[in-house]
C-alpha cells in the first residue's frame, strides 16, 4: 500500500503536469495542497484498506499538482542570476518541515494512532496489565477479550478514535492552502499576472 504513492507518481506525473500546464501556478499549488489534505483524511477515515488506498491516491495527485508547480513558480519569481539562490532558500522550509514533522508527527501518530500502542494502553487501563510489550499487545488483547483480530481492531477504533489524528494534519494542509489562495489573489493584483 505504501508503494501506491510513489508508483502513481511515476506513472501519472507527466499526465497530471500536462493537464495543469495552463493552470496558474499558485492555483495549482492551492489545488494540490487541498487535494492532498483530503487524501490524508480519506486514508485514515476507516479501517478499510480501500479507503486507505483511495486516500493515498488523492494525496499522490495532490502532490503531483503542487510540487512541480512550486519549483516552476520559484524559477519565475527569482531575479535573473538568483534562481539557484531562490531554489536553495526554497528548500529550507522543506528541511525544517521534514525535521520537525519527523519528530512531532511521528510521536503524535505513535501515541494516538498506532494500533499496538493503543492496545498497550487499553490493556493497562481496562485489564490492569501495565508494561505489556507492544509487539505482543494485540495478541494479549485478543486473548483477554476472547475476540478476533478484527473485533479487537474495531474495539480500539471505537474507543480511541485514531482517525481524528489525521484531522490535525489536514487542518495544517488546508490552512496552508488557504494561505496560498490569499497569496494568489495578492499576487494577481500587485505582482505578476502569469504566476
């Protein structure tokens, strides 16, 4: 399922780029961020693998809409002789985002959405079994509840509502998309009509 993102990008980036080639750059970035944010919510909306795949595909399309246009936009707004400098500066937010995202987003997911950790927490809070190893937590929870793996997954889903953690990420994306939309309107009025 993880390879759907990279596989879809390899197969469809040229087609998507062609389809949005006449679209304003900033509008394409806005649309891409919005579609990717919707993809995040879809991916975590259900325990269904099909919803997850659909969300990953939406995210991938959003990525294809936004990413190439960002680099193209930077090339257009950079003064002559400063394109390399602009591209270098453009990667600073990416570096900061990856670093902070890896630290914070990973911890948030591990705490609020990772099934094994939720099972550990459920065992500690409902069966007075603290310290169960996370690699054994699901098996232990199935054993003490007498339920199947799917039933235990549904139990953890209903109790902890892990899908809600994706709302946080989607809000960040939609806020960025709104910022791009406002920027697009400002640019259209005051800067360059073709961006």
